[in-house]
């Protein structure tokens, strides 16, 4: 069976893995994210001698995803120290000499969920992660969504909850979606980690209100066939019914479809790949790169 490499590049760790074209992850290793040189040299040491057909990289961004661009495969301007301008794809190609698939971590996760997870058999889906940051990736008509750059759906502007007076945590936009609803915003607003907040805490009314607004916008703009919510904050399973009800309330029946009414429990869902959505998505990029 052919073997493929996968790299899920995160702000705190890089997860590297080996898998098969059916989506099976056979082995993984976690490497702390430090400088590009140190992190990537350890990653390449892991893949040395593994005889992979191709490798996929799904990473934090912003990144240049346009293959005809002179800076394709590079991290662009990021607040992560030392990583701005780093040529990820170029380095990996020189070291491993195999085809490289490359995209954002959330776009990769969306592709993985479409091929092997909660959106299997569909032509479109949106994957949203709510954790240290908020990001979303999308597949439409079987293709990853790109445009001028790549989607940055975690930084959309949402209406503030009438009872929420927190100023926002985003260093760029203050009270954008990420600034109001990512894990660090929850901790800064309430003084404790999200996992320590009881199910009846006001935090979840705010959280469901903000996430539901985002999902409403994504539904109206992209019309995905499934919405998949992952990330550490979404481990709070009681958030899902709150979000589903808020989405229905915000849409007010404007978009008519059974998925948004009686089947909404199967429309807004957790990742079918669980916490492996990111590394599985990177594996999906590798499989696609080998086919190109």
C-alpha cells in the first residue's frame, strides 16, 4: 500500500504523520512549534526513510496558496515570531523531493471531512475551528475555496450580544468573531478556562450567539451542504444545541431547506474525524498532490 506524509502546522505544535490513501493514519509525532528552522528540521527527520509518495501541509496562516505566485507555499505576514515569509513548500520539496499539497489548516480539515468524515459523499462543506483562534475552510463543488488569497472567516464582524461588554481580544480587529469567541477571549472575559465554566454559565449564551451569526453568514454566502464545528472550545458538547437553535432563530425561515429545520442536528455537527481532522486533512492534500 502506498504511504503518504502529512503535516498539520499549528501555532504551538506541528503534528506529522504517515497514512494511506483511504484516510487511515498509521503513525504520528508531535513537534513543538519554535523557529521554522528547528521545527522543520525535526519534521524532516521524522519523514526521512519513510518512502512516501507525496506529502500534504495544512498550516496556520496567512499563507500564499496560489501556485503561480512567486511566494507560493510561504507563510505571509503572521504574528507568529520568525515565521513571516518562511517558504514551507520550497523547503519540504528540497528535503523530500516528492509532490507537496499545501493549504491552510482549516481548508485541509474541510477536505478531510469531505473525503472521509462528516461530509463524506457530499460536494460541499464548511469546517470551522473554535479554539486558540477561530478559522474556517470550505469546499464548494468538490474544490477548496480560494480567491484573492484564502478565506479568513474567523475575522468577520458580528453583532455584539446586548449583555456583553468585553472589548475583544483580536490584536487586529478587537471585537471581530475571533476577538469575542475564541478560547483566549473566553478566558480573558471570565477569568477561567472555558472548560471550567458550567453549562448554565452566561458565557455559552454569548458564545452560541456569536457562532450562530457566523454560521448564518456562511450559509447565506456559501450555502454549504454541511457545517462542521471543531476545536477545543467545541468540546463543550452542550454548545451544539444552543448554536442550532440560534441559527434557526437568526435565519427566521428565510432559507427554506429541511437541513435547516427538522434535520439541523445532522447539518451542524462535530467532526467525523474527531481531533484528527487536521492531520487527516493534510493527508488528503497529499493524496490530491500525488494525483495531480
